[in-house]
C-alpha cells in the first residue's frame, strides 16, 4: 500500500496535469477574446477565462497544501494550444470559438479520466470544486459555438 507521502506525490502529479490544462485554457482564451467580433461573445469568453483562472488558483493552492510545487506554465499542451490557436486566428472568430469548444471537451474528458486516480480527499475536491465548474464552462462554450455558427 502506498504511503501518505507517495500518495501525495501521485496526487500532486495529477493535480499539476490539471493545472497545466487550466493555465493553457487561460492563455488560449486570452488569444480568442482578442478575435471576438461581438462584445457579447467577448464578455462571455472573458467570464469563462476567469473561471479557468479561478480553477488554476484552486489547484495551485491544493498542490501547495500537499507540499508540492505547482506548475508555473502550461508546458507542452500550452505550446500545442498556441499553435492550434494561431491557426484558428487566421480564420477568425468562428474558428477560434470552435478551438475553445474542443479544448473544453478535452478538459472535461481529462478530469473524468483521471479523477479516479486521486486519493479520496483530492478526488472529492476535484469532483465538488473543479468538475462542476468545468462542466458549466463546457456547456457555456457549446452554446457560444452554436450562437457563432448562426451568426456566420
């Protein structure tokens, strides 16, 4: 059976993975907000970015409470997101929003895939504090994508 220290290290690893994804989302939203044609869409994207920023802070605090070092950047996924978003920027708001919607899908799926690998306390934290907000972001972004498709 894993010691508490080993379990904390494992949890920190998964929590840092989640944190990197949240930091990547914040970066990608920042780029997309600049491409939004509509003030309403820009406002909605800003609200979603703030939600990801809040989740990043919650994850950072949790990692520190476990004695870990929080990731300071989005790592490889951030680089991939920038490349994908750069391509989307060439094609405007519709493509940027589509990229964000795909990112929300990935974020939701990552949490669902890895939450069971956490200790009971950290699993509960993710299930109660992070995943409901991720689902709200996903659903909101899906609605925004439908709205943008109707406009274009």
